[in-house]
C-alpha cells in the first residue's frame, strides 16, 4: 500500500486517527484529524464545538473508505480471508482518498457474543487525597473478577465510586478519604470472536490501537453529554444487527443486540417482489418507506434490472406494504426490550437513531409512534468534514471510533501532543485513558 504522495501517519502526523467499523454489510475506514477551533470555510455542524468544548478541539473527518462486507455475519468474522480482503479494500480506498498511509486503527466490535457483568473493587487509600493511581488501583481490583477462559474483557466502566461509605461519586480524584470503592460494569466478548477480528486486521496489514464496543464509539460521536446524563437510548440499526444502548448518569447502563437489521428488509422485498437481492436493495434505498400513510397515491416506481431485462413499473405501495410490517416488528421488538427492562421511564432524552437502515423514509416517525418517545437521528457533534460522511448515520460508529481515540489522545497528551498510538494498548492503559468518558 504505497502511493507516491502518501504521508506517513505514524511518524509525521501526531494527530491523525483512523477508525475501522467492520459491519455486516459494509467495512468503513474513517480518517480524522484533531485541530484547535474551526477551520476557515469548514462545514462544521452547528454544535461542532460542543462535544469537545473542554479541550477546544474539533475532529476534522478527512475522508473515508468503504468496501462491501465479505466474510462477516452479524458483526462476527466467519471467513478470515474474505474479511481481510474487505478490510484491505476499505483501507486502500481511504488511503487513496486522503493520501494518508494508514497503519493503525481503532476497531469497533459488536455482535450477540458481547455481554456484561457487574463487579466491585475496594482499596485502602495511602495518601490523604485520592489520586489517579488510587482510581487505577480500585478499578484494577474490580476488574479482577473471574471471567470464563473463553471471554475477554473489552471495557471496565465505573458506574459509581464510594469514598468512606459516601456513595454516588462520579470522580473521586482530589477527595479526602481512607477507603475507596468502585462499582463497575465489565463488558466482555467471546475471546474467539475478538481474536478473529484482531487476526483479520493483522493480516490486512493494520495495527489495532484499541478495540471498542461499537455503541460506546457511536455514542462518543452522536450523543451529547446532557443526554447521557438524563437518560437516552442509542439505537443503531445496521445491516445485520440492531444495537440498543442505554446511557444514564453519563455512562452506558444497559445494552442488547438484536439479530435483525436492514438486510431483513431487503430479504422481504426480494421475496415479496421476486427480485434478486441486489435489485431489491436498490429498490429499498431508492423508493423505500415504512409508512403507507406517507406515500403519494398511485405513485409508481420503475424497476430496472441489472441484466438488461426490460424494466417494469410497480406501484410504490407494493414495496411499502412489504417494508411497513417489518419496521413495525423491529420497533415492536425494541419497545419490548425497553419496557421489559423497565427502561422507558429513564429515557428523559428519548431516542437517538444511527446506522444505515435509519436512512429509509418513515423510520424516525415510526420509531416515535411505536416507542412513544422523542426521536432524533444522530448526527455527529464536535466533528467537521464532508456532509456525505458526517451527515450519514451509517458512519456514526466509524466517526465515533475516531472521536474516541482523538479524545483519549487529547486527555493524555493535550491538543498538540505528538505520537500516533502504536500497537495494541494494554487493555488497562486504554481503560484508564477513558475512565471518565465512558
Ligand atoms: N437510503 C437507504 N434507505 C434504506 N436503507 C438503507 C439506505 N442506505 C443504507 N441502508 C441500509 O442500511 C444497512 C446498512 O447499514 P450499516 O452500514 O449501518 O450496517 P453495517 O454496519 O454494515 O451492519 P451492522 O452494524 O449490522 O454490522 C443496509 O441494510 C442497507 O440496506
Ligand atoms: Mg454497523
């Protein structure tokens, strides 16, 4: 992967980050750069400065590479060689577009193998004041919970600190106390699935800076801090999976992954209209809508066949009659998940939608009707760049991976600190870098 004009990210640019989102339908490599303040003539989102207000930094998305997924099913690598090819293709496209040699990336992971457990840690504080070291030690203690050999820890998220019996503390640093306790949520994944993602990246020539559970990455891009504090559900409807992640009091408090996504809609169209998958996909993207009430009466769509057969005209309502029940079923499943876990009343900031499948007309309205909550489509904040990337909810996870790495870098080195992060960060290192951000 060498082009004459390529800049070497790892040595010359200290502030460029790449995120790799290995989705069920598409592999995306997003490349971003951090800078202070707003660039002239940029098309930053109105609240672009908000997300990184504390550092004054803005993440500029320079470009992205996309390749259709191969060897990946519902977030899990099922064929290494094919997955490697897809990753390589996406990396090369991003390199061609940005002129940057991508050697390292933060990788998102999802799939029904992801689970969580809760744990607690306790330590005696040596100095009079609680410092970063104590926080690291108490989290290390909480982390030392027995996990089965076939599971790996992805994140340790502190939900609460307790100092000398006083609970409800979010950041104990600087406080006086002799006993520090931490309650944490530990997110784990199947060791084999994680290893297969790492292996695929390695074979594609990519060093993995960190592995991040995708909703945590997407949240970094599209959720505002006050939404996370008040209670919000981030629902990413991708091709193969729907990830529901609930944030409360600033951190991820619940998640579930449904094995349903945009591909199910396309399958229904393929069967219902007797079309090959590709043509059904095209019809869905071009004319798809989830609500018959939104369609203009007698509206027709022209179906063109890729094999040059004669095109035919079909009433658009035929397509919507297929898509609507699938959307109702999907949002019904989401509603059941939210209500059965008693989460509905906690979602004071409503629902934020992400993922490529929410681009279909009517998805947001149907979500609002069925979930009985305010709904908005997640557009990254604190991010600047091409509209077709930052305005596309399918890029939320990829952009979030860049933002997460950029924010961790700023927290560690400041805005102008150099050094692209190399290799796999020790999980503990990654954890402490982001301890108060999750
Ligand atoms: N304009 C559109 N209208 C309707 N559906 C769309 C549109 N654009 C993309 N999609 C659908 O979005 C889905 C892909 O979304 P996304 O890229 O977020 O998924 P992914 O990340 O590959 O999958 P997953 O997150 O499930 O692993 C596909 O099912 C695709 O058909
Ligand atoms: Mg996805």
